[in-house]
C-alpha cells in the first residue's frame, strides 16, 4: 500500500491577503458612497457619476480584485469545490436581493456581479485544469510528485504547469479582448439570462453592482497565470514577519483572509449603519 505523509498546510501569502483586502476596502468605499447618494438620496459624492470614476476607477478596482483572486488559485487544492461553493453564495445573493426587492422595492437586485464572475471564473479554471491534468488536477499532480521524490514526476509536473500557464494566458487574453467587442452590441435592456451575464441591464429592474463576464473572466485567468509563475515554489514573496509595515497591514490582511464573508456582509452592515445615521438626523 502506498502511504504518503500528510501534506503540510500551505502558508498564507501576506502580499496576496493585503492586495485582496485593499481591493475590498476600495469596493466597500464605493458601495457606501453609492448607498448614500442613490439609496438614501443624499446630494453627496457626485464625483462617482464622473467618467473617470465609473469608467476608469471602478473597473481598475474590480480588475485588481479579479487578478488577485486568480493568483489565489495557486494555493487552492480543489478548484471545482471552491467554484461550486462560490456559485452557491452567488445564487443565494441573487435570491435574497430578489426577495427583498419584491417585498420592499427599495434597493435593487444583484443578478450578476463580482461574486458571480469569480464563481464562473473558478469553474472555468477548474475545467481547463481538468482538461490538461485529468481528474486530480494540477494540485493532485503536485501531491503525487512530492510523494514520488525527485525525477520524472517533478519534470512532468513542471511541463504541465507550463502548459497550463500558457493556456491561461491565451484564454485570459481572449476573454479580455472580447469585453470591448461585446459591450457595444448589447441591447439597452433584456430578459435573456445570457445577455445579462454579458452585461446587458435587466428590463424594468434596478440592478445592483452588475459586472459583465467579459473582460473580467480574463483578468481572473491572467491572475491565475501570474500566480503559477510568481508562486511556483508555493512560498510567499514577502517573508518578513515583523516591522511597522507588517503591523500596519494586519487589519487589511485580515479582511483579505476573509474576503468572501466580508463581501457578503459588508453591504447589509453599511445599509444598517447608514439607516441608523439617517434616523439620528445625521443626513
């Protein structure tokens, strides 16, 4: 019987946690000022209507978040399970906001936003990984190579990683290129689910934080390619555990480590705090 030693848990990557947390903070800021202006109808934060903010700043923040999420695939063992879990949360977000919209008709509905894009992107990554490395995926090949010791197994694994990285770059570049091609030909409103996924607004419904699959799927896949290149050894690039910068970055890294939970809870918390402030007469 082949008994292999238990694998060590992969270390946290402080720079990835920090970047993910920083992107989350920017996203929370954007959602908060949106709520103030459009949910509570306060004449403030008008700059978010400007071209530079909506067409440049917001996409850059989201692209950073998707790239960092893609890099994180290098440290995940089961992409299919992770993708399915994310998809469940994404569908749950759609159901809950739909119910809230039907009950109070106040906020709007999340049909397809960043959590949906990450879920679909993770499943696409899992599909590419399966096609190139079989049922175990690249993570399973890594475990097998570690157990086999030096030699052919390691060499074969390296070739598969290089092949996977090449496919991720190709698929990611194609997805990014499709974004500006698809956007101009989408209808102004639609009821078709596929067109909604591609970025068309849903007819007759206020949409919250919609995000098209293209080009953002591409940013995720390109991030995954970056992850397999920069973190081929599985070790973090930032290895300093002390110092002022490390201490100052701890709250941001905490957010990055719990990105999914923070993303799911931040909007209800923001709305609750703003509602209390409005009742207190702050605005």
